[in-house]
C-alpha cells in the first residue's frame, strides 16, 4: 500500500491511497501547496488506526466527485 501525490492541470495537488493490487482506496481533497498534501498524508497515517467507522449507506445515494 502506498500514497501517490498528483498535480492537477490547474496546479492543485491531491493524493491517492493505493492498495497492493493497484486499486485506489482513498482520494484526498485538493490543496494549493504540495506541502499541505504531504502533511495530510502524515496526519492520515498517524490517525487512521484510531478512526471510527460511520455507516452512511442508508438514505439517499451519494456520488462523490473525484479530483
């Protein structure tokens, strides 16, 4: 598993969390600075182990727009 940092055509940066089989597991918001994207990776790495799961699958479907 690894994080990949990408730069969009508009200059914004975002990261993807990629699984061992190459599948994208998570995508971040967009950031104006690469350093901000990098610091959020560190935050996710340190906090994810303690993260709770909130089930939001009931109700209206929601389609997220990816970067």
